[in-house]
């Protein structure tokens, strides 16, 4: 997740999606996940709650669910599926 967020936190990121910092607030197993119809699905599913400091509007982040506080931080989250391969691990966003 940090690698993905680092892309948006870099000066070379496109202006419409650039952020001015992020915090991974929590990573946990959500007991509701097995009952949701998420694709892709794996044996290792986790929910990641994170906050990002928005730079400009309109923004790539506008459709993301969550709330924006007074300091322009978007507090949001996503469910990810993690897959193991010989080369390491791959994370994919799991969506309905």
C-alpha cells in the first residue's frame, strides 16, 4: 500500500492526483469480508484505512468514499486481496 501511495506523493505525479502526504491508519481483517462479493478474492484479504492530504480540486480522489476534514485530509479505506507467488506478494484492490 505504501508503494502505491508513494506514487501519488511524488512531485512527478500528475497534478490532478498528487497528494501532499499520507498516513496508513489501520490494517485489519474485517469479519464481513467473506460475506461480500469482492473480486479478486484470496485467502489473505485485508482492509486498509488511510488518510491522504489533498492538493487540488477537481481531483482523482473525488469519487473515493470517506470524509474530508478541515485540514483537507481525506480519510478513506479499501479492501485488498494479497497473493503469494515465487517472486513475493502482489496486492490487488478488491471491489464489488
